[in-house]
């Protein structure tokens, strides 16, 4: 595929070595076995724009790829295709394609750059049961998709599912989920600090410390300290 040749041409072994460590690809780590070519996000975005009309057949080949950047570019193309039309049939097809490949959306950058734009947008005015199914999944990336997808709801001042899903994930053992929950809570607080404080007053003692710390980053130090003392 021409796109894959373009990815290969921009390969940087030095950057790839750094990214392999940064994204935890070692044995027993969360992205074990993922292969990086060392493209920058800017390079990946440029390629997604160049190949924005790629077919679902070719996108599936990219989603099946062992190369991280090829999966990222496929997801960025899906976002571009989703956002370029108001056709609900196209939206549904992209959404279903994303769900079918959700276990290949298998690093935090892949989730964060696509889940709100596709899953979040699609579910904005639809039933959101799939997010609760994913929140209960044994698959780390589906759990992250569940909470990060709610970013779109937050941007529309709709916080209820974010708060419910954070509560479901409070006992999660993975720090990538703790960070994601804390980040989404912080985003709620940017829009309605009273909602965030009410949630924290009821749940701060049960939140993982990392999630709590992320959620209160924009609070004054004295307020941050008072919440952290609860842990």
C-alpha cells in the first residue's frame, strides 16, 4: 500500500527507540510488542490528510498492522471521514468499524485521538449502554475508551455519564485508567467546578490517588492539600 511506503520512508530508528520506551512496549508492559517507526504525530496527521479517502478495506489492513503509526493514521483518517460528513449512515459505519477494531485501538494515544471524535460524537444523542459494557471489560483499552469517549459529552456540558463511569472504574488497578478518570473529572471541573467538588466530596476517599491528583490540578494549593489529606 502506498501509505505504508510513505510511513516507511519517514522512519526514524532513533525516535522509534525512544517511543518504544515511552509507550511501554517491553515484556509485561501495557503495550508489549507494539512496534514504532518513529514518526512524529505531525507526520502521522499529514499522512492521514493525504490519504483521507482511504477505503475501509485498506483501513482494516492498517488496523491489523503491528506498526503503531499505521494504526494511528487509520484512526486519524476515520476521524477525518466522520467529521467531513453529516450522513448518519456513514457515521454509523465508521462507529461500527471502530467498535469492531476496539481491541486494536491499543495504546492511550490511539484511544485519546479517536474515541471522543467517533464514539463520543456518535453517542451524543444515542443510547450509551456500550460505554458501560466497555467500562466492565477485561480489556484495558476498552475501559479507557469508555471514559475518554465521554470527553465529547463534557464539552457539551453533559457530565452524568462521566461521573457514573468514573465511579465504576474507581477500583480499577491500572494507572492509565486512574489518569484518564482524573483527566475527565478535571475537564468537568473546568466547566462546572461545583459539580466536580460535589463529586469529590462524596468520592475522594475512594478515588485512586492519581485520579484524585489529576482531578484537582487546577484548584488552589490549599484546596488540593485538603483533598489529598483524605487519602
